[in-house]
């Protein structure tokens, strides 16, 4: 079934106080296939570390759990995610970083990510047909069409400032193919720089804007659950 575009959320990583969670390298945890993250250091506290429900989290120091995960619940010594986890041995030390995201308001349309790869011609005099290699993938860019809104809560002005300061940010796109109190829709997660921010106006019309974001990482597809 086709995915409806109405209701899609395109979000930028939040920079508000209390929007980031982080464990130190000394926080020993074990992961279970029950989608729980259990602390091994009894003195530690996930809530004191800043983690909250709905954060996107990633692991450093884990070769098994390399995807992006979404917190469904947070307690002092245990957190749960929507997505499946690979079990790790008890006592494994990893670092977990989590972030909340804020929707970029008043988006009327988007185009991208526009990923592609370069084709490298390696044909030589001994070739009987063209020979080619595939280059490194380029995730391209994404363009957002917006009704201009300068309210701080809409985050459009934050993107304008990101372009001026050349600041790298993380974004996600939440689709509409699932999502209840016990599930999550598909999503895309990526890093990028705002490279363009332009506005247009005309008689008897709202002021429109166009925001361009150049991707600088792989696009992580988060499957619906």
C-alpha cells in the first residue's frame, strides 16, 4: 500500500536543554533480545544521564548494534526500544548517546534524499566491452518547501542560523506507514549542512521559503515496527 505524505514529519535534532542523553564509557550494560538495555553498574541512572522516551539512540563500542534505535521507555536501570536488538554479553562496555528531535514546522513539500553513486570507467585496451566500477555513494540533498514561519518553535529560523554558522546537524524523517502507542513508523536518519535558505513573495499570497540540506552521512533507514 502507498505511504501517505500527509502527516510526514521532518525533524532537526533539538538543541534545547534536556534533549540529550549520554552514558560514560564506564556505564556497563547488557542488551537483550527483549529490546531492553540493562545497566550493570548499580550506581548508574539512565534518567539522570538525560535519557527520555522517544529519543533516537546510537551505540558506540558495539559491533552488533550499529543501527539507530528509538526509546519506548526509560527507567533508572533499564531502557526499552521499539526496534530489535542483538544480544550482547553481560558486562560489555559501550557508550550510548540519545537525542530528541523537533519538527520543522510549516513544510508544504520535500524532495530527497537524492542518493546516487558515481560510475568509474576502467575500460582498457584489452576490454571486449565497457568495464566499470561503482564509486562511493553520495546521499545527495533534500529540499524543503515551507510557508515561512519565524516563530522559534517552528525551527525554520534555527535552520537559517545553521546555514550562517555552517553547523552540522542531524535530521530524521518520520513516515506514516505505522505508528501507535506501541509501534513506530519507518524513518530516515542522517546528518547534513543547510546550504540554502531562500524566500519568495507575491501579491495575495503567503511568503514561501526553500531550504536545502546537503547530506554528509549515510542515510539510516529505520524499519517500521
